[in-house]
C-alpha cells in the first residue's frame, strides 16, 4: 500500500511549565536559524482555539505544531508532500523530523522549564481518507508495516499499538514502547532507515 | 500487493451534480495547462480566484524572518499561479456558504477537508464563508469535488463576480422581521451563480439580505447590493417584496448604500439584480480597480440615473422562467424544529448557565424556542469541534446550523427545556463561553497572519483584547458589555471596523528610523439599522497601547454617558476634538532601546516590518470575457491533443472543432455579450462580423485561418482517421492563434 501524508505526534512528558505561546518565539528562531532540514515558512498562533493546533510552524514539506487535540499536548509533525521509498523509510523520515524538532525544543535556552517529549509514546496518523479510511481493513494493512518499522527503529523493543477508535477521525495508531531511547539515539537509528 | 484506492473523482462521480463535476474537471485541466505554461498566468489567476482559490501571505516567495529578508525556495519556483505568485506557496480556499446555512453532513465534510488539505482549522469569515488556509493549489480539485458531493461550491467565492450572498442569522425566527429571507437568499445566490451577466465585472459585488430595517441583521448598508424584506397590502392581500439598496461598501472610501427601489415585488428581485449586474458590467470602471466597485459608479451617475438605467435594462431582459420558479420554490422552504418546544422550567441549572443564557440565548418569536449563539474565538473551529457541532445539531435541532457575520455559530430551534443540556454539551467543546456579541467577542479579519495586504496583526490584537476582556467580563458594566469591537489588518476593512462601536484598522508610523505597528482608532460606528452609520477616525495609536485605548474609552463612556445614551450618541455629543484629546497621551512611542515591545506586533516577536506586504488579490485580475473565451478554447484544444495522444481521434476532432467555436465566440463577445452558445449562430455571426469585414484576416495569410473554422463547422463529424483528426487539431491551434492576434489588433485600435 502506498501511504502518504503521514504524521507523527510525540507526547509531552508531564505538563508544560510555561504558556504555550512561548513556542511562538522558539519557532521563529527555528526559521531564522534553519534549525530543521525542511523549508519553514511561518508561525501561526492558534492558542485561542480549544484543544486545537496550538502553535503551528508551517513548512513546505511538512507542518509542525504543539498540538492540543483531545487535551493531550504533543509535538505533531504532519507531512504534506509525497515521500518516496518503502513505508518504513517514510515513517523513518517523519519520525526523524519529529525527533529533531523535539530535541531542539528540549535544548532551547528560551523555554523554561525545558519541555520533554516522549520518544516511546507517539501516534502515527495517515492524513488521507481516500487511501486510509479509519476502518478495520486499513488497520489490518497498516499495522504489520508499522510493527516492522518499530522493530527496526527501536531494535526489538516491546511495542503496544492502539488504533484510533472514532471512524470519523483520521486513521491513526498510538504506539507505546517498553523502552525510551534518547532523541539522539533515535535520530541516529532512524538515519540508517531513511 | 498495492491496493487500488482510486480517486475522489471516481468515488464521488454519482454524488456530484454533473455541471459542477464538469466545471471542476475543467479547472483541473487548467491547473495542468498552467503548470505546463500553456495558460497565461493572469488568466489563470482570475480563473482560480473565481473558483475560490486565493493567494496568501508570502506567496511571492519573500519573507522577512525578523533578522533578514529571505527567499522561500519552493520546489517549483519557476512556475507561477498568478503574477508574482509561486505555484507551491500555500494558499487560501474560500468556501461560499450562502446565508451561512450548513447541514450536519456539510459540517462533517468541512471538518474532514480542513484536516486533509489545510491546517485543521475551519475559519468563519465576516461574510459567512468558511476559509481554509495553507492549501496547495494542486489539492483544490479534489477539495472542490468533496464539497460538491455535499452540495457546496466554491465558485465565485473570490474574483470579480457575485460573492457569497449573506443574510441575517435570525431569519425565520426573528421577533421583528417582515418574513424569513433565507429562501430568498438561496434563490439570489443560486440564480446569479455562474450567470453570464455577472462574469464581466470590474470588481467584486456583495449582496446581503435582511428581514428588517432596524437591527443589524444583514448589514445591507455596507453592501454593494442589499435587500430588506417588506410587506404591503394590495386589495386586501399581503404582498411580499424588498427594499433594494445599491452602492454601499467599506474599504478606504466607505459608502452607505442608497435606496434604489422602495418596494420590489418578490418575483421581481431576480430580474432586478440581473439588470443591476448588466448595468454594472457595462458601465463600471474596468481599468482603475480603486474606483471599480459599484459604489463609485452610483456616485458618478447619481442614484436616479442608475435607477433609470436599471429599469431600462430590466425592460430589455429576455424572459427567464427561473425568475418566478425560484421564488415560487421559496414557499417550500422548511426550517422546522426537531421536537416540540417546551419551557425552560425551574430545575437545577449548571454552573455558569445563567450568564450564558443572558448573553447567548435569544428568544425566538416561536414560543418555547431559542436561538443560541456559540462564541467562537476569532472564528476558528477545529475538525473535532466541527464534528461535535454536527452531532449537537442533530441531537438538539434539525441537523443544521448557521455561521454569523460576527464569526460565530448559531443553533436555532432549541427547545427551551433543552438549554441546560445544550450548555453542558458545549462545555467539552470549549464553546460554552458567555458574552456572544459582547465587547469580549471580537471580530477580526485574518490580517498579517495570512493576508497579503495586512499591515498589522488584527488577530493578534483581537486575541489579546479578548483574553483581557473575557477575564474582566463579569465585572464589566452592562453598557460596556454591549459595545462591539471589530478589527481590520488594513484599511480595506474586512473586519468591518467602520460599523463597530470601537473599531481599529492596522497602519504604521516611523519612529526613530524604525517602523512601529499602529492601529487607527475608529469610534461610533453603528451596527444596528443594518450598519446604519460609520464611525469617526480619531487617530493612530501604537498597537501596544490599544488595550489602554479600549479601557479608557469604555470607562469614559460608562462614567459620562447620559441616561439612555448610546455609544454613537455619546461620541457625537462629546465631539471628535474631545475624543482625540482623550487619546493624545496614548500616542507616544518609547525609544527603541527603552521598550522594544512597541516595535513588534501582537503574537509575533519579529521586529515589525512592512516588507512582507504583497499585492492583494481582492480586486482580482480584470480579465475580459474574450480573454476567458480564448482561454477556454485553449483548454479545449489541449484536451483534443490529449485525446489524440490516447488515439481517441473522434473525440480529438470534436474537441478541436469546439475549441474553434469557443475562440470565435470569445471574439464575438467584444460586440455582443449575449451571443448564443449555438455553433450555428456563432459561426454565422463570426462570418458576418469578423470574416466578411476582414477584421479577422491575417496580414499575410488573409482568410486562411477563418476558413479552418468554416471547414470544421461543415465537416468535423466526417473525420474518420487519426491523420485527419491530427490535421484538425493543428488547424484549431492556428485558428486560436489568429483569434489572439485579432483580439490584440482590436485592442490597439483607437
């Protein structure tokens, strides 16, 4: 199956220790300093929206946001442009971008206390109802590919998957792992898979 | 094994109205042609605008990141979707929602497409549209197909045509209306949609309907065309009709609409607006866009002469059966409650319910029913909220809702007994906030967030003011609570600041060599009486000090108002000089080193700059009917080539012939905009006006290219081989080239 428009949301570890709009300045610095390996365009403030995209960093290939959907804060990376390669290679690229952004945010000297994101708790989303309606059939097709990717990227760590249950929502699977690598380790591992 | 998922086009084939499906296919072809450089970028720009695909900030590929100006290196940087507009740059999709009416299925679909093609947000505009931002132009055909499958079109949402037709959200349940204007808004919107007489405007034309004269309702005073419902009794029979208004508008030069006709019978409103459209298309300014809105034409001619021309035009219109059929259909309009109305009762009320009930609930004229306004901050809704709203509309009302010009959502026909349960159900959505329509419920256009013309951050300021005023809301005096704040990012007034009690529009001032964001303060506009009066511009204040302006003005009003005095009356009583002096202390800007916050805008830490302002597309491109005709011809011959490549030579021949007819028809439109679509008539008129006059003839080839049309007209159906189809396609291309050359010669003539 040719999956495109893949996304990953890394869960925040604990609570944010500062107002969400503090990310606005940080994302502008991402643009100014070319912090990520994709072209970044602008920052958009959706902090007024109830459980919305929070602060959005718009890119050409992908958007990033400090997403608040369902009241769960996390770093969401949503690819827009088609990716080449196998499903595993695509997932590696998306997750790697999320990990790079998470690492940069965790290391920012402007965000205090430093936010922490979970490398072992994330949701993978397919933002395309044509190829990936939120059905059992999609799950049955996607899950083995996701499991194979996780097994490679996380080197045999135990993995629990939970699908998004509301059929009107985008198809997605929450991934919970038994070990939590650092983002440096994860980025290094994913680089070999892209 | 690769699973075949097909396409939205295939999947929705049976669910789209055929003409709409075909229009979208045509647009998809135009996208492909533009990518290949086979369609002029100016023509494509106006084409996409008329499909609702609008430009967005930074789409010229330039952005100041706060440190330096940078070029955005989009993948297809040498391809443009309009003058100076990069192909890959994210754009905005405006979706027309006539009179703001949506059913639950449409709401769910909007939620889906906001996630898949945009940033997950559906934005409600001040004209009851939905806008999606950060949309790629190549996604727009599928986006449109999915909308078409639930009965929504984006056609003419932008560009020089009839924009979304708006109407009062209380229509049908209002205690003071003459009658329900909803079905009339539907009729006007659908009659004029794509109508040939609205295709040759110099600028956009906005229409609003209102059920009464005295409340805000449809804001007809600020529209190009307005209709206010009226009844009269003739021979003991009540007749429905409308007062018709013309030439209102905001922007840099605001005009109040003028009464064009005191009473137009309901069955006459469609031909009346058709006649108005013809007069505007014929006599409106085309070259100078700044003077091209109908308000300038009415000013130039005088309303009496404009009226005379409309009456004259109306008399010459060919009869159209839809004039009465569409109005007769209004009688079938049904907007019924889901369940019988019941009183609120005395039981336990949830915490916060009373305040919400006071500000957000309007008693309908139908006993035991209420209209409920859901306050939507900055008009932004997530996909999750949209789906839950669809659920609530099915649970509490008749599976529909309306979008308001104050960027809120309205549920009508809520049984009063259900109000506590509805309030509880709104809480998880974050839509239970009290203060709908109050000073804390601020309207703002997109401004510098996404608009190419934005000067200052209207949304940033609105967010900040709303945050502060919501926190103080319970303590505010009731007369202050009722004030309205509206904010525009520039003088174009999409935030409708002219009709707010307290309005602002973005501008800037240079201080010590730095550019400082400011807002012009506009006080005393009138929301009621259908936007009956515009406010006074008082002076520009630094953006950072605007919260102090609001606090000061509101406090002075609370303290100094006389018994029963409105804010408008108060501002006029104390006079502009006094109001100006009130703000004098707030106009100063500290030095750059003393307080740098003045040198950046709300919600944007970058040092303020005007470098990101682009060329707006509000005005669209003035593209003539002939330009469009020739572009259609080129698309048709492009399709002919595709058919040829696929060895479909019969189809190729037919398309080649049709492309010539289209090109000829485009030329004829320079002389007769009512030219029939019948090929016999077109070829005959072309022969008479372009061939026999020699107008079409090439300096060297003479009548050769014209003869291609005549030959194809006689014998295209006899094409029986790929070779002869190929020849016909070649001749069609040459004919279209000759048509372009002919049109250029005509334009060069004195």
